[in-house]
C-alpha cells in the first residue's frame, strides 16, 4: 500500500459543483490499470488521472474510466493542470503533457488553461436511424449525417435540431451496441453519440451539448472536453460554425454548468489542431492509500 496526494477538481468551472469533477492522483502513473479503474469506481466520477515523470514531456498523464484506460480526455487534462498549478508544480505559462494520444501542449493565461488537441481525424459517417434509436429520438431530430470524429478520443458527433430534442434524449443500450458495431467498435468502446445543438444554454454560449454514457460510467457526463474538440472540428468541417472561436456549454441540465472557449488551429479544410480552454476549481485536497497490486 502506498500513499498518494490527490486533488479533486471541478473542470470547466470557476466555482464549486460546476463543470465536471476529476480526481488527480499525483505520482500514481505506475499503478496497474485494475487499481486505477477501481479508484475511479470508488469516486463515482467519470474519469480520473494519474501523473508521473516523462522522458519526452513535462509530465506524463494517464486517463482512466471506471472500466478501462483511455488515451486522452479533455476535462481531466484541465483538472490535472489546475491541480499541478495549485500545488506549485508548474513554472511558467507553457507545458507539454505526455498522453496516450501523443504530446498535448498546454498554455496558461490567468486562471484559464488551454490545451491544444491533436489534428482531427474524421471517420465513417453513421446511419441517422441507428443514432436516433441509440438516443431514443425520431430521425428527423438529427441534422445532417452523424460522424465518428477524434481529436484524441473518438465520438459520434450528432447535431440535433433544437434544445427540446437534446433534453428528450435517452440512451438505449441495445441500440447503442448496434450503432457501435456499425462504426467498427470492439464492444468495449460503446461510442455514445455526442449530442450538440447550435444554440447555447445561456446567451453567452454558441453550442449546448450532452453526452449520455453507458455503465459502469455515470449516466451522463457533465462536461466533455475531448468530445468538445471533436464536435468543433465537425462543425467547422461541415460549415456549421462561422466563428473561428466560439463558446461551448454543457452540463446545465444537470445543475453543473460548464463552459469552454474553442479555437480552430488552421483553416477549416485542413485543421492542424483544436484548442479548448477552461478553468478549474480545486474542490478537495488530500491523500489516498492505494495498493500497488490489484
């Protein structure tokens, strides 16, 4: 059993109980996957991070769901940097994270943390009927063709026609499995659709999104930074966003409002990255005793 410092951070929020929570376990990057996923389940959070030294960057970050390790995640990146800054582990205004999706540059300006997600990869489009079934909506609630897009982690980006459709969405696990198979997932990655409307939850926002999640994760993610990057790439690629910088909102329906500033890197036709910026509020600080073996 080893003792680790940890911070519980509400990412994409500047106050307690907003945005999306993430526990950052400092120095825990060498822990086995079974221990890390058990810790995520213990917290009841969607994701947690475990940090360690890196030979190629300023810090190594590993990202875990309740079920498995994933290469990258957005709100845990904001949380990790906010926690490190709060502990005085960061000097200067720039650093680079080593992640499973590659090197992720991060810039700090005031209380804002901006990560540059990797260039978007556009995968296959999805049958709107399959997506509609997966989220229990009529097909005519979907605008255009949903598509698998990744800026470090893949999502089935789906534009909905209005807030009413967004609020009515409910996950159907059997239909979700069928959708995942059509997009080439292996049965572990359920490929939950990232649902977005082209109107903010507040007058400040340009988009408002939801991500419904399959067990053992919580039923809904309150703010999804990696999906926000993929969503932004999709909107720019399809001519649905005329701003080079816009405000993405998520979590308001859960009582956990979150907000991110999203910036395109490069022209819409050949994007070389997506910048996603937000704030992080340190909610709890402490220590945790974790076994070094499952």
